[in-house]
C-alpha cells in the first residue's frame, strides 16, 4: 500500500512589502492637514491613499468628506502629485488644505502638521526609527462648586467627574489642569445655588489622582475672589493651598506671598527640564483696563510680599520670570488665565501678552478663561493656543460651554513635534466624556474658524 505523501504545514504569508510600507517602517510617517478631523487609519490605508485607490477621506474613516490631495517633498515623490521644495513649504500647504496628505521623514515632522496613527500605532511615540516623543496633556477649567459639588455629594463619590475621562488623562506622561475654585472641609456651601463662589470638599483631590493630574495652576479669578455675599476672604484660598500640599499635588501661579506665586514649577520629562508658570490676567491684572470687553475684573487678588494671592499679570514680572526660567529649563510654558468670556477670538491685549511671552523665551503659550474654545496662532515659529475651554463645570446651556478639549503636546527633546485636540463633552452638569467623531469635527470647525479670524486680524 502506497504511503500518504507528507504535507508540510503552510507558512504564514509574509507581510506585503510595498514602497509605502517600507517607508513607514524606515523612518517616514503619513502627515495630513491639522484641519482634517481624523487621527488614524487602518494598516492597509496608506498604500491606498498614496496610490490613488481611495480619493476621499470619508472612505478611510473621516466623519467629513474631503477629497484626498497627494503632496510630496522634493526627492521623496512616493505617490506625490504636487512637489514642494522643503518641509516649511509643505507644512504651510498642509495647514491650508484640509484634504492634503504627504509621506514625510519623521525627523522633520513638527506641530504644524497632523501625524496619522496607522493600525493603532502612533509613529511619534512608537520609538520605531526615531526617539519616542513624550506626551503632555493640558485641560482647562475644573470648577469644584455649585452643581459639580452637589452631584459628587449626591452620588457619594468625589472622583465621579473624572471617571469617564481618566483613561485619557492618565495615559499622558505629564498632565496639567486649571483648578478654578476652592477645596476646603471648613468653608460652608453657599446658600445661593447660582453663586459665583466655587468650593467643594478636599476629597475631590481623589479624582485628580484618579485622572493622573500631576500639577495644577491656581492663577485664575476664582481661587481668591469670592462673591460679595460670601465672607471667606483669603481663608478658602489658604485652605486650598493646604489641601494641595497635604495631597502632594504641586501647584503654581499662586502662593502665600508674591515670591511663591511668581515661582515656576519645575519638572522633568524624558530627560528634559520643563518649567510651568501661571499668570492671573483677570483678577490680578495691573496693566489692562477692567471691563467685560477685556475680561478683566476690578479686583486685586494678586499676591504681595506679605499677602497670599495669585501671580499678577504685570509684564515686568512675567517676562522676567519666563526669561529666568528659560535659563534653567529647556521647555518653558506659561499658562495664562486671560481673555473675554464667551468670545471666540481673544482681545488684542491677550495676543500681545502671549506674543511677548514667546519673545521672552516661552516654548509655547496656553491660555484659558473665556469658557469657550478659541483657536491658535504660530508666532515666531512657536505655538500659542488660546482657550482650551471648559473641562469640569456645570454650564450646560449651550454646546460651546459644555464642550472643551484636552490639549496633547508631543515633545521630542525640547522640540514640539505634535499638537492634538481631544474634544470633551460635559454631561449631567459635572462629568466630561470624550467626544464622538462627529462632535469632534464640529469642535474643530469652531477651533479653525477662530484661528482664521485671528489670522485675518493680523
């Protein structure tokens, strides 16, 4: 009887090698316009995008339709149609053309473009072909009072506002927030349900820890100021500082005296020294006329040599402090609290102040206060991000105030190689969640509309 032939087991198919796939494995990445509301694509999509098989971004997951426009750098025309002589020219084109895409060396990429994840792998942080970038997350106003406090008390859980967003925040290598209010176990809850004095229990710091928040700025208009019907004085602010210290939560932008309020918070990230500063341009503004149009309150919350308070907006101070910090740290980020409330474009004094901070040595500038998101600009090659919006607050009366975003900043050394917007939507007067793709697209439309208005103003 004849023997049955032996059949060798079938070897797994080798990954399909193409010029695009080889490029992505050897130090290249797919970059698009930051205006495209799409963060990542499937593993087979780069080849289809660059060879023209797909012609609209909606075919690869974008919530909005946009024709794919293939661009390339001179000397790297893989699938390119329009050729640009250098990265600066390519980045400028990508920022203006929402459907544009190009294959670019990883070592040239910076924050002016959007780098797509492919098959769930982020080329900026994967460490394949280049040093992995570090990720920083920054959020806006955390307001620990009014309905936010009531919801936490009703549920018996002071971590509740952070629960749905903590996976994102705790994924960053460093996370910074604006604590806009007071934490105290002795200050009573205001009787007025519509009060502008915001206070909750120190137990809320358990939520900060759950979310992986590493430090907070207290340079804002609700840590020292309280409503006329309240009589807290500085006690709620002092209780807040004590609570932060007891919890081991670093803070900046305020303190027991002016020297501490002005002091940067220094930290280290991936071997790089960072300095964060907080500046109160609302209740401690010594240069801009008070009024609604400027967003400045006629109140002095500023620290002095013998009084606790916030770090005041006084250019003589903050420009010197930024310059001094830049001599000690490779990355310097001032987080200003300034701007007119509910206005999508910052007043001219705000842009002037932010630009002067860049001139003094800031790596980037972040602002907040308006309770709505604004846009950004690039000044002297460095980003200024205006108003990241609300984060935890009980404002629910319009989509503009119940939404904000987590700003992700990617650093390789002292270089900003990426800026990403993670939209958040507040529900039930206290709890932010990540936006759906459609909601994110709407938020980005508002972000870029504000940016374009700012550019048009000059």
